[in-house]
């Protein structure tokens, strides 16, 4: 999903996740008790993993692009964090 967001960001300059998906994902993370710290750890792990996987093309521009895509996606998930009334 972050990969898809990165591609979208590159192509259109913004990220568009369908609202219904976003609401579901937001509610799932809210219910699971995922905090900002967890999102930060996952971001570091994601960036490190990409760096280790493709060291030959890794650059600070690439790091920034992935970081921005991740942050925007997390921002969108967090906006929808409140579970809807009947989720289980
Ligand atoms: C951009 C970052 C992330 C994305 C795009 C993402 C995406 C998703 C998606 C699509 C689901 C399935 C939602 C559903 O079926 O309702 C999910 C579930 C979940 N995610 Fe994330 N996630 C992210 C970060 C995190 C982080 C940082 C944590 C905690 C360390 C986390 C913990 C969980 C948990 C506990 C579930 C529920 C698993 C289950 O009950 O089967 N996620 N996530």
C-alpha cells in the first residue's frame, strides 16, 4: 500500500486512498492500539529494508520520497482513526 502511494505521489503529486478502505484501516489501527511511536518504528524499518534491498539505487531523494509517501499515508490513516459505530 505504501508502494502504491509512493507511485501515486510521484505521478500525481498526491495520494488518494478510497475513503471506505481508509476508514476501515483507520478503525483497525485505532482498535489495535497502534500509536505514533509504532508508525515511526515501522517507517524506519521500511526505509532500512528498501535501502538494504536496493543499495545501488538508494539515495537521499529516494529516502525522502518514500518517507513522504509513508507520512502522507499515515496522516490519512490517522485522520480516519475513529472506528465507525458498528465495526467489530
Ligand atoms: C503506513 C503504514 C501502515 C499501513 C498502510 C497499514 C495497513 C494495514 C492494513 C491494510 C491492515 C488490514 C486492515 C483490515 O483488514 O481491517 C492492517 C492491519 C493491522 N495493522 Fe497496519 N498498516 C500500517 C502500519 C501499522 C503499524 C505501524 C502497526 C503497528 C506496529 C500496524 C498494526 C496493524 C495491526 C495490529 C493490524 C490488525 C491485524 C489483524 O487483526 O489481523 N500497522 N494494517
